[in-house]
C-alpha cells in the first residue's frame, strides 16, 4: 500500500476499476490498484501497488512481497534488511 502522493507515479499502469480490491474492515475499503515491478537486492518481483480510493494511505509492504523475501527486522533502529539463504544450510521446517 502506498500513500496517495506516492501512488500518482504508478497511475499510468492503473488497472480498470473491475480489478480494484475491496477489503472488509470496520467499513468496506476500496483500493485503487496498479501494476508495478519492484527490485529488492537482485530480486525482481511483479507486484500490484494499492492506495485507498478515499483517504491518504500508508507505506506498507504486503504479504505477497514479504513471502518472497528473507527479512531481518531491527526494531531498535526501525530498519529491515534482506538476507540470502546459505547454500550450505538446509531450511528448518
């Protein structure tokens, strides 16, 4: 999700209103959506960016992106870093 001002950059790739998502919270929230490509480190992901049809929005990273990355949050410094899996270690499950 992006703030409305940030979303303006992506409006050229905006999807038709038929593809906008509606989230049910305390009220139904309609989100404008546009296609985008994000590059984080060497990973290129095709994503959708969204902003509320009404309201201001926030800068949030969605689950679709988070699930494709290894993230290390550092709450004290309010930062988040990406990591790569070591080829010598097996994933714990």
